[in-house]
C-alpha cells in the first residue's frame, strides 16, 4: 500500500486522513527501484555498477535511471539467466 493523498476531514479542519490503495506489483517494484536509486544518490554511489564500481554508460542511465549494472554486467546477467532457464 502507498500513501495516495492526504485530505482534511470535515470533522476537524486540523486533522488529516491518509488514503491508501493497493498497487499492482509492477508499479510497486518500479517504486522500489526508484527508491533504491534515490538512496544511491544520497550514498554517492548512483551511476556506478554494483559489480565492478565502474561508471554506468550515460545513455543507459538515461534509459533506465534505476539500473544497478553497466551494460557489460547486465548482458552477463541476462545470459546467465537465459542459460539457467530450462528449454522446453
Ligand atoms: Zn559493471
């Protein structure tokens, strides 16, 4: 659940009520990625690959700002993932 809005109640103009709605898992996951990226900005590690610490390609960061990996390591992960998936 995520805080959607704050609204003053009619009973008391000084009190507020939090309204929450369940979010689809894809949106929840995207929010987690964005939150993690914001934390990396605060930590000073944003834009660095978590595997080798090298700068992530600027074009990649423009396309996927919350990415954890440089293109080389993203491709390695994708290849590993594809080889682990049993073929039918
Ligand atoms: Zn890397």
